[in-house]
C-alpha cells in the first residue's frame, strides 16, 4: 500500500493549468500579474489592506522585525512550543528571544506568563504570537497586554491561513502578520510566505528590503542592505489557484480531526488537542497526546507502529528552550510545553487523505494500544 504522509501537497488539474498559464505568459520573474493577484487574494482573506509575497514565512518574520526596528540589545517574546523559524529571525538581528510557555486550553502562548515577562523585562521590544497547528491563541488578552505595555505584536499565522478567532481572521489582529506556503501547509506555493499589515508604509518598507533595497533609478542604486526575498510570479500562480480551494481543504482537515477524535478518544491515555471554537481553526494538523501512565503504549511506540506500516506521524514541536542553540535564553514557565512534547504527536491530516487511508491510521492506532494493554 502507498505511504501515507503527514500533510502532503494537494495539487489539482486547476493548479497545473494556472502554472502553465503563467509560464505561457513568460512572467517568470519575481514580479508579474499573478503575484499581484495572489497578494490581493490573501490580503482580502485576512482582512488586511496591504501584503507583500515573499519566498518564505521566515523571510516575512525577518522583515517584520526589521520594519519594527528590532536590533542588538533588544529582546522579543516568543512562544516556546513552536518551530525554530518563529525565533531564528530574532537572532538574525542580534536580538534575544524570551520564551513563553503554553496554556493548556489551546496549547498556544500563555497570556499571563506573557504579562509577567512584560512586567519584569524592560528590554522587550516586540511580541511574536504563534497560532499553533491552525488554532488561534487567546488573542484578546495578548492584544490587551501588548497595548498596555506599548509593544507591537507580530502574528505568526504560518500554520493558520483560514482560521478565525471570535470572528476575526488569523493574520488580521497584529501590527504585522504573516503566512507560510511551504509544501506541507494548507495551501502551498512549494515554498513561500506573505507579510501583511494595515500599515502601508510598513509593507512598502518590507517590499523595498525584499527586492535588494533597490532605489527607483535607471541604474542600480542602494542606500540600505537588502535581501532577495520576493516570491516568483510562477509560484504565485500556483498560490492563486490554491487559494480558491482553501475552504474545501479546511472542511476536509476538520473531518479528519473529528473522525480521529471520535474513533480514538475512548482508548486509554489518548486526548486530542482542545478546540476552543470548533468552527474557528483551519485544522492544519490533527494532534493528540498519549499519556504512558494511562496506557502501556508510549508516544514513540505509537509512532514506530505507524511507521512500520508506512504511515508518517511526528512528535509535537520540541520546545525551543530545550533546543541546544536556545538553552541560554530566558524562559517563563515551561512545564506545559514540555509535557505536550513528551506525549504529543501529529497524525496524517492532508486534504487529499482518503477515507480508506484515514481508516488505516485509525486501525493501526487501535491495534497498537490494544496490543500494548493485553
């Protein structure tokens, strides 16, 4: 039987036609009508006024921090339960990450621990909040605390395109926000990202830096250090097509999460990621925890059992404060993220996953847990 992947690209005949149309137009540079159209589509979905398409979400965060003036001697608050790309750009600029633990209701940044960090550290210059696995953080409290302490908020919505928080789209709430279109995301441009804001000057500054900081002259003139960060018009053609399919993908991924939860929640030791608002996440990945004190099967046992039948599953993000490169960084809390990492895993969740394939995953997990308890 073919391998079942965690979150593979979902490419349609319409996607092929869209890319073919861009190639036929000969707009194959990091400029062109597909790029403009893709920026408009994503900005509209996120209810933002301005957007710039880039070659990665990491580039988007790097530019967001630069636009905010982050530099050496500064500190930036960031959740610890996330991918390293949420913190690496802080270090690109010579600043220091300050890690904040998760809260158990959504697994996202704990607002009260953020407030404690804001009260105790006068070197904090910005906050990055991550909407983990497609579910938004507790944004009302986080926005309130950022406003109270006068710090700008960057929304890392890399995993959350199409998600909402109390009616507001993911990516609409911070001073700046960004999405990722990596191959494993809910829509893809193979690689890519987008930075968004309602601040026209911030996005124009980011666009300028992303195009090698070229001045508007006939010759090549540079007054600042720039980057080669723009997205290709060809890849934007793929993104443009994929955006038209976003809602179907959310429905498909939600169906996977609910099917897993309904079939597996009664097994000893299994709990699924809590969902604060069932209609709000984009259900990018279906995540669960398996507590070995309640089950004879460990998280790693289960991943190995799935791998033995060619099914990909992965642990939750390893907390950044446990990563060797970040172990000297400040941390507020830590036990929640550590417990989630020790017991948590992500199940196959792609929008192209069939019902039969999902049943294979469920059957394998049920057999593994039952075999371990007999």
